[in-house]
């Protein structure tokens, strides 16, 4: 297993382009299951999770190519066996989102239960409730969710998809993709408003779907009989962009993140402003401005919420940033109950962090000191790398395969910004 070795302490400087959004690409690939024609997706990042989803499509009989320049062509001609087994679904939770498209197109589907993960209990009750409302009969057999549409196919319905923490991105996508091929009108309420949902809806509309309201809490879908192929360019990855902006902020350097959509990061940028981090922004870029080494950021509280609130996928990175701020920050996680694996690793760098219920209490200190760290989840690992960039001495982040799930060649991009970071194999 690879590790990242970082010699910290240099302010970063330079330009980093934003890759296509992982979370958007994954669902665009599942949308390819809704048509026998080719779906061409551009700006696709070369990530482990993307290859996992491609593997699932191929397992279902699809022909998928990943061409240089980030172009994926997916053609799922005939699906003889609409099954996504455990060994594929367990690698990545988003695989469960093939259920809706498969039952809509094939009338039946069998997809392994995704199970829990290090972020805490992650149920799929809302996915199931939504598909049942469209008429699917859902049972559990041998750890798989088995869905069967009524003889005439799924039927549009009025469905509330809210969750205890607000809304579910995955359930919204799963049910939306089923509703586009259902008969009649569906009104999906309490849905997620994330930019990745809007991107998916725009692609589905190009495929012939009739969808209104994506990006708002109510989506109205008029079912159609069939969808056709299309070409779609994926939106920039707001979480990757936010991570590199944090790299600029934490090192006090000048990092220009290009090709992003600052409007997708409004709550994060607002927090950055409140922390006193100087930055400039344009239509499609954000640039952190240099700060003197004695010029500390101000402790700033954040609470994660569904979009447009502060994203849970930037919570860990924010904790790293606040470990060096002046004062005590409260970072409250409202989406995933156990998303705190990074705290114990940050302690190893000397950070003063503790947890009380759903809140990380971060007491800012003047400096971190390098150590051996273990990555436990994707975004938490990025947070450890960020902390390593400012810690004195050497930081080694082990088990970096988590990072490779969501960041394309992170060490190369950080090196281009002047970081002293390298990948070594063999843990
Ligand atoms: C997606 C993102 C992930 C991000 C998360 C929240 C992808 C591939 N992943 O994950 O990076 O962190 O959104 O923005 O896009 N819930 C239920 N019942 C359900 C489904 C969800 O109670 O049936 C709850 C979850 O436990 C959680 C909340 O809803 O508390 C949000 O989860 P959800 O939006 O579904 O996350 P994912 O779609 O899995």
C-alpha cells in the first residue's frame, strides 16, 4: 500500500485546475443504464471510484471505454442479468444507485445492500421508500435488495424523500432515475439540491427526460417511454476545489484554483472570509492571498448541512485549517454521525482537538509537528495531507488508497504548487 511523505512548512504558490466532479460522474455513469444508446461523458477524472463504477456497468453487459483526455463512452446495449453483486457494491456505496435505473429499464434488479461504513450507519430506507412509492416491490434476499416493478412498469407518484438530517443525495438520484421512465407524473419532495443533482438532471434532460425543478427541494418528472444517448460535460469538483483552496489557506500561500464554480462553494468561502483568510475570486477561479507566517486565521465555527450549507465533504479539511487558527472553533457534523476519524490522527501532529457529541472542539495552536498518520476515509485523508503541508518535519500519511478514490494524482498537483510531497510504495 502506498503512503505519502510530506516535508511540511512551505507556503504553496501556483495554479491548480479543478478536475471533473467525482460524485457527479458516478451518477452520470449510472444514467447510462437508462438507455441502450451511447452516453459520452467529458471531463471525467481518472479515479479509483470511477473505475469501480465502470466495472459495474461492464458487469451488467455494458461496453465502456475511458479515453485520454477524460472521455468516457458508455453503451449498455442489452441487460440480461440486472444484478450488482456484493464484491462490487461493497467497494463503493454509490454503486447502490444502479438500483433505480435497473428496475426502471429492466423491470427487476438485484443489488447488494451497501452496508455501513466508517462515517457511521448509512441506511438506504429512503431509496427503498421512494422506489416502493413508484410501485416497485422490494424484498431482501441473502443480503441483496431485490426490486420488481409491476407488470406494466413503474408508475409516477408523489413522494417525500426527506431524511433526519435534511435530504439524501443518493436517494434523490436513485428515485429520480427510476421516475424518468415511470408512467405519468412524479412529484419528488424534500429532495437534495446539490449541484451534482442538477448536473444529473441536465444530462437526463438531454437524454429526453422531462424534469423540472432540479436544484430546488421539489422535482417534478413527467415519465417518458425511452431515453436516448447524449454527450455531457461533467461539472467541476467543488470538493476538490475546496481542498486545494484550503491548501493555500493553511500554508498562507497564493494558490489559484481555476476551472471551478465559486457559486457552488458559497458557504465554504463565507467561512473562509469569516476566518480572515484573504482571497480573491472570479467567475471560475478562487485565489488565496499570501499571509505573513505570524498572521493566524481566526477560529471560525461551521456546521455541516445539505447544500447550499457547509458541505460535510469539507468538514475534515476545515478541522485541519482550524487547528492553527487563533481561538476555539466548533465544527459540528450534522450529516454523518461518525465522521470524525481524522481527529485522532490530528492529535498525533500535536493538534488540540476533542469531540463532544456531534461537535469537534478545535483549540488552535501555533504549530503542528510531523508524524506517521493513518488515512481512514477519503476526505479525512485529504485533511491529514493538508495538515502535513504545514507541520514541521516529516509527515507520512499511510493507506492513501482512500485518497486515490477521490483525488486525481494529488501529490503531483501539490508538487506543482511547490509542496515537498512524494508517494512511496510498500507500507
Ligand atoms: C453523497 C456523496 C457524499 C456526500 C453525501 C452528503 C456521492 C457519491 N456521495 O453520499 O460524498 O458526503 O452525499 O452530501 O455523491 N440517509 C438516510 N436514509 C437513506 C439515505 C440517506 O437516512 O436512505 C441519511 C444518511 O444517513 C445521511 C444523510 O441522509 O445522514 C445524507 O446522506 P446521503 O445524501 O444519502 O449521502 P450519499 O448520497 O450516500
